[in-house]
């Protein structure tokens, strides 16, 4: 399984703090990264801030900050939040960088030379009062597809339909709150239509989630449109070479940020000689995204990579949105949860375990409910799983001077549990973490049943059965250790605590082949505590 792997999470906008929905994606990605690293893969994990476009302009104006100051503030804030949830990123960078401008210009030049870039005259919304063309997010109106109100001029947040701002019904300027007029202007277009045959073939050879393929087939059957990759002044982004008042649209340089981020990491580590500027041929690339940006990542991005003859990614992992109490996160309904606020309220691994239990191949929305969350942790993580270690270690510490027995009570059971990885590992690879947890809990139930049948707390009271109690508890701890090793990518901090108590260092699933015997267990307090639920 030794490979070079480059894994990315989508880039949050640098116009706000991270919320629980962002953390969902970072946790999903981090679990996959940690699993890959268990098998000695050279696995690099990157993400960062999407720092261009109208949202940044609006926020900077609102806060009276320079663009650089705004971006840096949120970059530091994001890093802090991600660290709180044990996200093991190798680099968290920004798209507003020298490296990204270098690649954006390079990609644009290659696409232009190959006649994949066209220049067209179009009619665009213009605010007479402010004497300026309006970027997409400076126009709101009614979605032409689902008729939802108050949608921006690039994509409907309700139905995810992609359109041009000129397609909006009842448009209004965000600046003047008046209906804008239309004026003619020139723009650069990426000729996505030329890649229709390639994308039809590539999507069905690459994308593994069937529901994503079905959605892509719908778009491909409707027909691909030429994509406007430029914006008029004023706009915060990279200037198009040779142009005075034209800028690259944010969605051109944002995915290129994955590549420039990698370059930045190598520059920091003085490993630039490892970078293959033409193809990244030595790496398998995986992107993790939310379902709202499938079109950009599964159609635009691979077409651009193909157009410049760059390495195409190996797979796209897509998740649904996160709701709170079955409602879309919103400040008005008190369902908006910032990453910082929840990091102070719950343990990192508790949230990782809970969200992992909901993450699978389905891209339906997932709900966060505090009562359900508390019950899941108290019942499953604490009651079913960690209670095994608590019961067994307590007996060994109190009755056998902290030492495990020299033998197991049931070697057959131990061998059976060693092979659990053959069931679990494919689910990790498919990002079906809900099934990982389902099977781990099933095997935890089996250990609890074994302990209930053997009753070591009674066996220690009789001299004739005292040694058997020692063997039973040693078996219980070894079986628990196998389960916790299989859960290590999901609950890394809790695993570290167990590793410390048992005296291990860097224990890995593929190297744990023999039972832990005659070993000292450190005396310890509570490893995990119940979540209190208000009556």
C-alpha cells in the first residue's frame, strides 16, 4: 500500500470563521489521511483559504480592513480551529499567493495557446449609481431554476443550480438596492464544450460515488456551456496578463490553489526538487468536497487539468450538508454553530466519532442534534467500547499489581479479532466511516457478552478461579486494543491515552500481531467521561 498520496479538503472562504459544516469535511478528510498514514503511505494533506472574489471584497469593506489583513486574520483563525479538532494538515495556505498567481498565469497561457480560451462580448449587469459592472455576488435575485429568492448571481444556494448573473429573475444591485441595467463588455471564456467527450469518459472511469455520477450525467446530457473565467474591475483577484481591468474569476485560481499549496509546502521544507511541475506524476490525488461544488470540481477542474496536460486527480469524495436540529444552519434560528464555540463545549474525539458515524457514500444532509450526540457518546463510545477497558483494567490494577497475565483465556477469539481489519479497511478506503463504527460496536458487544458470561469480578473471589479472572481480563484488554487500533484514525486523542497507559509508542494495526502479555498498566483516572444531559 506504499504510495505517494496528495489529499485536499475544499478551501473555505477567507471571509468568516469556520463553522460546524466546515469541520465535518475536515474530519472526513483527516480520517482518510490518518488511515492512509497507518500503512506507511507518504500522505500529504493540504487545504487553505479561498481568498479571492466578491465575498472577500464585501467583508473587507464591512470591517474596514485591507484584503491582506482580512485574509491573514481568518487564516490564523482557521488554523486555530482546525488544530482544536486534531486535523493533521501538512500545510494550510492561501490562494492569494505568489505561487498561485504563477500557476494561474501559466495555466491561462497554455489554455489560450491551445485555443481553449475565447474572447466574447456579452451583456453584463451595470450599476449606474456606482458607475461599475457588478460581479456575480453584487447581484441578487430569484433563481431561474427553483424560483428561490435572495440568491446570488452565480449559483443558487437552495438547489445548487449554476447560472450567469444575467439569468437571475428580478435582479437587484447589492450596492444600491436598485435594478441594474445591462451593458456590453468583453470577457474571457473557457471552452468547456470541447471537453465533453473527455469528461463523459473520464467521469465514469474515475468518480466512484454512484449518486455523483448520476448528477454528472444529467449535466453532461444537458450539454456543457462555455465558462466565463474573467471579471471586470473592481474585483479582488489576480490580473489577467496583458489586461488592465480584467481579473481571473475566483473559480479559476481556487482549485489551482491545491497545486500552489503543495509547491509552498515544498519550498518551506526545502524540498522543491521533489516537485514535478508538469504532471505531479508520482502522486495519487484525492479531493474532498461538499455537494454544492461538484460542478466546479468534477467538470471545470478536470477539463482545465486535461487542457494543460497536468496530472488528473484519482477520485472525488463528496459529502452532504450538515443541518442542526433538522434545520439549515442559520443565526436567525439559533442553529449556526461556530467551530470555536463547539470546541470549548465538547471533546474533539467525541465530535469526530459522532460525525464519522453519519458519514458514508450517501450525500444526503446529516443532522447534528445535541441530545442524539450525547446519547451516542454515552451509550456507544463510553458504554459499549471504553467500558471494556475500564472494567478489565480496574480488576488488573486492583488485584494483580497492574500486570497483565502471561496468557490469554481465548486465543481463538484474539485471532478472530486480528482479522477484523479485513472487514474494516475497505470501508475506510470508501469513506464509509458509518460502517466502520457499526462493525466496531458489534465486536464491542461481543466482548461485553464474553465478559458478562465469564464474570471475572466473581472469579477473583475464588482462589481456584483467580488466575482465570486474570486471563479473562487480559483477553478483554487485548480485544479492546484491537478495536481501538481500528478506530485510531477516528479517535486519535483517545487512542494516545490508551497507548500511554499501556506503555506503547507509535503502535500500528499492521504491526500488532501478538497479544500484549506480562505488561504493566499504568494506574489512571477516567479516560472518557459522560456528557451531561440537562433534564
